[in-house]
C-alpha cells in the first residue's frame, strides 16, 4: 500500500446543508443546562505532589458526566490546563504525571464510560451504532457535548488560566481533540493522535477492524439503512468540523493503521483550518501511530505554547 | 517484601482455588449473535459459571466450515472491554474474548472500577479479586477445551499475566503468547513508577500504610515467576526494550523460571509490527501458511 494512495484517497463525506445549524442548536440547548459541577477530593489517588479530585457535571439530556481533575499541590497560579480525551474502549486516564509537569489536568469520562453510565450505557461494541439512523438521538450527540463541556468546567476554575488550555488524545481521544478544538474557541493548542470518527463512511470500506466494523455489522443486518446511516454520520464526522480549528495543532498517524486508516487521517488533516498545523505520518506503525516515540514531541509542543511550571518536590 | 520466593502455601492456595472452580458446573449458555456474525464466522454470546459462583461472559467466534479449528483464547488487558476476535482471526480460528468478572457484560453484581480493580480485596489473598479472575480465565479454557469446534490440542492463550497464569494452571494449553504486566515483581517495580495500573499499588500503599505489607504478600501469590515452571505450552514472551520498565534484563528471571525454552520478542512499540509478528507465529504453529492480515498490514 503506497504512501501516494494513502495521501490521495479523498473522501465520500458530504457536509449537510444544515450542519452548522444542527450544532448551533445542539450547543445552545446544552448551554441552557447548568454545569452543576461538583469537585470531590480523592485522597486515595493523591500524592505528595499532586491532588486528585473527582468531578461530576451535568451535560446533554442532564446526564451526569465524571472526570478526574488533578492539580499540582505547589502551584503558581494561574495554571495552564490539559484535557485528556479517552479512546473508544479505554477508561479515562488519571493524569497525575502531567499535573506534576505544572498543568491542571482533566481526564474525562463521557457518557457510557464507567462512572458516567448510569443513564446511558450502550456498551462496547455498541456506542458507534447507537441510534445511528437518527442524527437527533445518535449516541455521539451527547458524547460530543460531554467532551466540549470539560472546557466550560475549566474556564470556571479560578486556578486555571483560560487562555492556556490544551487538549490531546488518541483514536477516539484524537477525534474528540479535533472536535473540541473545532467547537471550543478557548482551546489554545491541540495534539490529536490517530484520529477516529473521521471519514467514517470511507473507513468502513477500508477496514474490518473494530470499532468501525460495528458499522459494517450493522449494515449487514440492516442493509436498507445505508442512506440513513450515511446521513447521520455526516453530522458527526470530524471532516465536517475541523475547518473551524484556529489554534496550533499537531496530528500523528500510522501508515499501517488498520483501525483508523491513514487515508482518513490525511484527509482530516488536510481539512484543518488552522494555519499552524503539522502532520507526523509514521511509516511502520499501526494504530499506535508511534505514540511511544511521539510523546516527547507532544510534550515539547505543549510546553512551548502553554508554558507550565513543573512541580518541584 | 520481595516476591522472588513463592509463598509457602502457594500450591495449596491455587489448589483450593482450582478445586472450588471444579466443583461448579460450567453451565454454558450459548446464544447466537447475528449482528456480529459474518460470512466467515458465526458469533455467539457465551455465559459461564465461574468461582463464587459468578457468571462471566465471552464472545465466541466459530469459522464456518468443518472443524475442529485451532483456537485463540484472549484473556485481555487491564480494562473493562475486550474486543471480539478480529475479522481476520475469525477466518481460521475459533476465538474467545473473555469478559471476566467485573468487566462489561460480566459486571453484575460486581462492576470493576478502573482504577480500582487491581487492589480490590488485596489485603488478603483469599479475598483478592484476582483469585476469582484467574479462575474465570481457567473456566474459559475449560469451556473451549470441551467445545466440539475446538481442536483441544491447539488452544493458544494470548494476553498479559493472566494468560501466563492460565497456561500454568491449564498445562494442556498448546501455546502461550504473553506480554507480562503488573504482577511480575510488583513489590519491586511499582514503587519505581507512577504509571497506572502499577500506580494503583502505590496509591493503596500510601492510603493504607498499615496494609501495604499485606498487599505485597498477596501479590506474591500472583507473580508469574511462580507459575512459569508449570507452563507446558510453546511460549512467546513479548518484552519491552532496554528503556522500558519490563526490559529483557528485568524479565530475565521470569524467562529463567520456565522449565522449557521461551521465545523472546522485543516489542517494536508498533501495533502493526507486533501484530504481524504474533499473527505470523500463530499461523506458522498451526500450519495455516501466511496469516490473514488487515489490508494496512500487508
């Protein structure tokens, strides 16, 4: 599979005419719901250098969403903040390590993740096709809002400098990174790894790996639903969001990624609106997208832009 | 406390755990899952009784055509979700993706917390949750070994420490493809890192200092070093590189504890390269020729 084919693949994703209106309405309805955030200390997970809190806030449909919030104990306020978005099957990270680097950190558990699944629990597999024939009730509608509202929470915290908020994540976390950077202007920097939920209708023809295979399975059982599925996904595809991104952003992909095909990674990167963007395309890597080697680049990228002051023991 | 030496009652402890498991019927409930089935394989939702008693879950895939087939038992990593066997593996293997107690679909009445599962009941080896989880893995093996579509002499176990422990407790396993995780010398390694899931041990020790010694003592019952000599399966062990916590040097005592040669593979930290290596090794072992690989791995 040559790099040229990967780069030039293109997309069948079409932006709906009412895409912007759909999301403006969604965000307006979400904004009418107070966060009602609670911040509870978690001594069990705290260390001599980092305090850990469990946060809950209200989101779309008044679903209560959980997250881990970590603060360096010895902090020079205001702090830059860093949001970590989770992958599809993984639980949110508890980002104490980054807090020790001088950030207020947040690991979010959007609806359906453990601790946020009391009222919405489509399961894994399951989330990707939950009400997939109806954009209004598709499972990711509230899930996306949950991810955006982390930024609202951070902006309300007195210890956070609202002009220095970064976001990052891999796979689904990479998608949520792109989406939040698109829809939350307060975000100052973003790093997306192996972004998922991008070129979804393309991806299902390129791979049989989960989670995208969930859609293929759904269509095998419901062949008549293809048009409705395609229509719904267009409202949720990163391809149709990322032209809004204005903050500095880096993206890394693996050229042998069977989960989030690199064809979709190239296309979503091409569509990013930011003038300050950089793509790292790693040959010889799959869905890991060289996260192991790329981590230092991510750390330096954020450190340069968000200027954290590391914790001293 | 070092876990370099097995507890004096190690064999008694695991003998009792296995006896308890054996006293319970498997009571398999196998339900076709048409949504996940495809042209290559049928998929089933499987529920089994394990120690406790506790109902556990697994996704079973069976290739269309005449069996019995070589079989892959995935014990999974540290998390609540284990994917169904891959589209590619389903074409040549029976696969079983285990949701042990606490994981999604096996989370009633006990729902595991992440973080949290790793230290649940850890102050006493009799109450430690992993006593039951290891039994769950063995129960999955027992189910497969009796399934008519499974070639009982061609069962490979794939996963982290749980895979190794299962291969030791079920020495009839044919192959073991293991990536050691958090149980190996935990008392020595965990304090050197702040990375989860090891950090769960550190969290527990900080929060409950009076129970820390008991925790490390419990973990000695789960150190793969004490199981390795019982493994009869052909074994591949995936290690970190020299910069990683579980480097080949750090894992050398574990390798030495096996009573037979172990093939060591240093992870490339590439899901593609590591995945191709695993698929190739398994296909070769079972005489399948070139492995079926995802398009982007070809």
